[in-house]
């Protein structure tokens, strides 16, 4: 959000974007991670990533650094959606593995 915005303005994406994204991705059971910030032009946003089916798959914990040179201006909102096709390269965190997802509740 630009400097004239409020943090809650960033949450409006969840209603419009979350449901339509899940309709296009039927295996999406996990929560949709999000990041919000009130900032000035040129700020960088770290957008969190994790597994589409279970949020505790550590191999998929990552972020994508996103920014725009001339945005957000004081009265603008900048939205960015990041999607990945796999885990981090050379992941070594252990924990629940993607091939061990069994419950299908978005957690494990």
C-alpha cells in the first residue's frame, strides 16, 4: 500500500483472489501465505511461498523478492502473486516431506 493506505487494504485481495485461485488450482488445500506493507515508491516486498497441499512441508519454505520501480505511489495498491513449480534447490531442513502428505487438510 502506498503511504496514504492502511495495512488492512492489502487484505482485500484474499476475498477476490483466494477463491478464484483455488478454483484454478483444485489441489490447493494449504493456507495462502501473504505479506503486506505500507511503503513508499520502490520498496521491496518479500512474498512467502510454501507447499500447495500442506503448509508444513519445509522444503517449500521460501520467499520471492518483488518490487516495482515507480510503485506504489501514495494512493496506490501494488499486488503481486508468486507461484512456484517445486521446492528449493538442495533443501536440507528435514521435517515432513511432500511424498508423505497423507491427511489432506492443508497442514500435513
